[in-house]
C-alpha cells in the first residue's frame, strides 16, 4: 500500500468514526424503491397538462444525458423533433417513454405518497465589504476542506464521500455552523456579506441565488460544496422546542418567529450544523435559471430535486400533488434535475418555483402530499435500485 493510499484509508476510517453517530437501521427498516409499469391513462391530469412547457427542461437534460446508452435514442429524437403544441409533445413522450409508478417499500409496507416541498432562486442584498449592516458572510469552498471518495479505499462504498480537515496529525470533521466564525480556514474566503442572516441561511437551503451588490452589480452564487455535516431542519428544531407544531412549520412562519425572537436567532440557525459553500458566477441572461445537480439550468415549474439514491437524475417524471397550502391540483411532467440535503427517500420531491419574491412565497408554503411516476425510455433496463 502506498503512502497516499494508506493516508486515504486512515482518513476515511477517521472521518467515518468521527461523523457517524447513529447505528445503521435494521435491514427491514431501510426503504427501497419499486417501479410498477402503468399506462399513461393512469397518470392523473396527464391530458390536461401543457406538456409543451416541459420541452426546454427536456432539451437541457438531454444535453447532459445524450451519450448514455439508455438515453441515446430518446435524446436523438428530441433533437430531431420540433414540437408545436402540447398534443404533439404528449404524443412524443407516449411514443418514446414508459411510465412507472414510484413506490416506497419499507419491509412489507408499500407507500405511494410522499412529501413535496418547494424551493426557488432568491435575490439577496450583499456587499463585498464587511460593514455593520452587511455582517453575514457567504463563503467560497475553503482550501482546507478534504473530500475523500470512500470507494478508492472500500469498493463497496461506491458513491460515498466524507469531508473533514487535518488538525495536527489527526483527521477531524470540518467545522460545524456554530464553529464557522472561528474557523481559520474560512478567513478570507468570504464571497459577499449579506444584510440579513435569515436570508443568508435560506440561500444555503435553496442551493443557489442572486445577490445584488451595493455597486449595483448582480451576481449568482451557485452551490460548490458542503462541510460534511448532516442537514438538520430548523423547523423540526422549533417544533421539538415547543415553539410551533410540525404542521405549522413553513418558512414564513419560521421567519416571523425568528424576527420576533432575535435573541434566539443564532441558537436556531446553529441547530443545523450543515454549511454550504458557493462559487460565484456572472448572469449573462437573467431569464436562465441556476444550474442544478445535473449541471444544467433549472426550469421554473418543470424542474424538481430528488434523492439520486432512488431516482435517476435527468429523467422526466410525472408529478401529482397540489398547489401550496391548497387542494388545487398541480399535475404535470417535470424533470429530475437537482438534489438537496433534505430530499431523502423514493417518493420525495422538491419543486422549483423559479426566481423572485413570488416564487419564494410559493416555495415557502409548499408542503404537500404527492405521487411520482418515472418516465423511462421504452425497452431500456430500469435504473438499478439503491443499495
């Protein structure tokens, strides 16, 4: 074993022992995904959807997927097609794709519904200079953040990564949110300073956003990395503290409570130890959305975030849920183009509402039950189930 491999092995073992606090659930409690083939007629609202609106998202997805064998025929047909209306688009999808009902299976229990939340691209106010008004930093990826691909040491852990840092001759977890202000590795890595700590925190949850600087320039901050700590919901924390019930938790309610209780702001935000680091990007076209985990721009109302352990990134899907805080149906073709720290499980989606205050209002109220159908190329083997 070379010194480099030996160090990687020691690093992986150290970080695993330092970061893993909970025992692995029993095998029969671990959820898995099942795909049940159905006809398009079983998709509620299939014929009522303006399917043409999803075409830009499908084109974006194919720009990343076209070389993969299971997508070659479909994406080739997408490039050659010129859809003019919803009927053409629907017929095209029916010809090339097979719908599969997505089920969550836990032991012998099967569930067809799960939670659908929302996210958006916010606009924040920021400064390149730290002042009394602009006091909350957002950071670029620190140089001392180590990321280890565990499969290089343990092949069975393919796709698993751990993050940490070196302290003396020890490998330890990276700084949590509560310790970020004192982290020497982050000094000088501030991209901008934000005028509202809640807005800055919200940007980390959304994963990307725009910042209007005091100079008049507007930049985009795009997800670059994360400190390795698990995401913890501050809504869940407030519910556990008895501040509000879990049914009352949404972003507007959380913001209102934090603004009324500023002395507890730091405590509540620090209950989520996860910190997101960003990369700065210019905005050549304000109409183009931020890039999701698939590496392509998101499309408002047609992109969703999913758990890639269960659902394949880039795949068209059909979503059946309801509009935020209502019983009005929201049923349409979407594309799985993003992921998120809180998006876990087979029947789970985060709906991208787009940019701006109205998108933020809708996203903050979105916590609905929903169902999902995977739309997969006809004749292609289904995606491998999660380990």
